[in-house]
């Protein structure tokens, strides 16, 4: 994750992930391919949060990535 963050450029960057808790009821494909619990841990790791803060970046849902100050950026 830290290596990926070093590649960010100014503007909106997309990092597709599906963070969440490992769920025994989730389809096997989802649990084995997406590693939701590992992605959640990586996205919330103090080292990752520190790099994001240093670079002035923020995590956002894709649908809200362009919003700034409550309004969509143009």
C-alpha cells in the first residue's frame, strides 16, 4: 500500500478495493479474491494514514471523490 501511495499524482487517483470484515457467509470468490479484512487493515494502518496526511490526500468513496467542501468539484 505504501508503495502505491508513492505513485499518486495531483488530482483524483483511483485505488479499487473492497475493505471490510472477513465474513464466512460471503461467497467464496469474494472472500478469497478480495481479502476484505486485509484491505481494511491496510487502509486504516497508521503508516498509511500518515502518508496520506503528508501528501494532502484523502480516502473517499468513488461517488464522492470529486466533492470538496460539500459541493462537487467541476
